[in-house]
C-alpha cells in the first residue's frame, strides 16, 4: 500500500508564497499520476492540480498562473508551489496518487491565508 505524506502547510499572509511537498512510498512512483486537491470548511473537495507520469499538468481555473505542480521522480516527491496566495486558498490540501483505477490520498496539510 503506497503511503503519501504531505508537508509544507502553515499560516501565510495574502500575496505570499508557500510550497507543499508530498512524499510517496514504494518503487513505482514514476508511473503514478499525482496531484493536489483541497477542501475548505463547508465545501466539497476540489481539484487544484494534477501531473501525469509524463509530466503533463492540469490546473483549476482558480489557481492558473499562481500555482505550479512539479514532480521529482528521483525523490518520489510531488510539489505544489503556491504564489500570490489569497484568503480563498485557505483549505486542507490533500496529495493524490492514481494508477489505473487505484487512488490513494494523503492525510492532508492545512494552508491558512490570513493577515
């Protein structure tokens, strides 16, 4: 069972940046599609960004131009660089991994954007 461990969340002021990391266990990381979802209080979980095994990425409209997803297969890690953060980006951010029909979620990391 692949495990995903997120890190990098915290409290940040509007307009500042934060970088999330998600480390995956196992030996087949390079074959996984990876991504980030988020869930704010009282809202449904929503896609933030995904990246395929080949490096193609997809972003939610709300984060395009501000967030960037990347992966380092040598470190079994996927990253989410978040710039120009807004209060509405406040949420628990979950790492996500998919291969075939198998999906795994991380435990989540809280990101709070507030002055």
